[in-house]
C-alpha cells in the first residue's frame, strides 16, 4: 500500500475493500473465517490504531470503549473493537501473532500507524504480576505503571514493538481492572486525548504534566529496554 494515499485520497483501501474516511465508518470483514472488522474514521496523518478485545473475556471491559469513541478532529483513527473472545493467549507469546493476532499485524502493515494502543483488562489477583518490581526478571518485560482508578499503563509486546514500529511511534498498552466502571471511565477519557494526539513526543509532554512519576518510569523503562528515546 502507498501510504501517501492516506494523505491524498478521500478513501483508504485495505485488503481489497474500501473504507469511507470522512468521519464515516464501515465494518469490513478482513478474514471471512472469523468475526473481525475494522472501523476507520477521518483521513491523513497521523494514523492511530486502537485495538480491544484481544483475547479471552477482556472484550467485556474494553470493546464498548471503542464502540463509543468519537471521530478525531484531525488525522485518522482506526478501530478494532473486538479481535477475539476465544481462549486466552498472552500477547507476549509469539504464537498469539501467528494465529489470532495475525489480523492486528495485517492492519499495522497496511496502515502503518504512528500511534498504536491496546486495551486489556486484569483481575485484581494479578495486579502484582503486572506491576511487581520483578516483572522484568521473571517475564522479560518492564512492569506496568499504576495511573489511577485501577488503570495500568505499559508498552505493547516487545516482539511487535521492535519488528513493526519505528522508535518514534507511540505504542501503549492499557490494563483496566475487570468490572470497574471507574477504570472504564478513566480509560475513555485517556482515549479521548489519545485520538487527538499528534505524536509520541506530544503524549510524553502530557504525561510529564499529568502523571510525572509514571512518565519518568515509562521513559526509564523504554531506555533500558529499547534504547535511547
């Protein structure tokens, strides 16, 4: 796909189908064997891709957030509200992206988003596994930061981050506390901000102002894991 078309065309072509892109959306089957669709709003750069319902029953807390989001004022917003509601396979497991997650990779390759957001949910009993100081040693990825209302912020799978995105891209993973309306409401507000964000650096500045401690941790983790920002 010629990505200049996102700048110059009123329509975005993907996987043999066309998507209206002037604050309209259409759900198009990207895989005729699976219940999977993508909705695209707006036009031009930056392209933002938000994904929810990646595995298991996480869709119960995350899919509705993308169903209710409004189009961006500038740029493009692509949404995958539901990837899969079958058995749980961690996105840290490379097998996820050779199966269910292949749909996500196809969309990333097609749209080349500058901003990529995943929405997940967690049970309270797993909080320590996600935020514990030993997460890097035990699992191989940095711990999530705790924002507020039970919402956690981290990066996406390193395998996807390194292979499919340049270092200038903004790639985030939000974890919502299962069954928490407060988590959903806070995440909805964050998505409202992120759908208008123009770049990684703009979001970093926002985080420095609103969540300085978490911003410092995220930047330190990034440097340690991926190299210089």
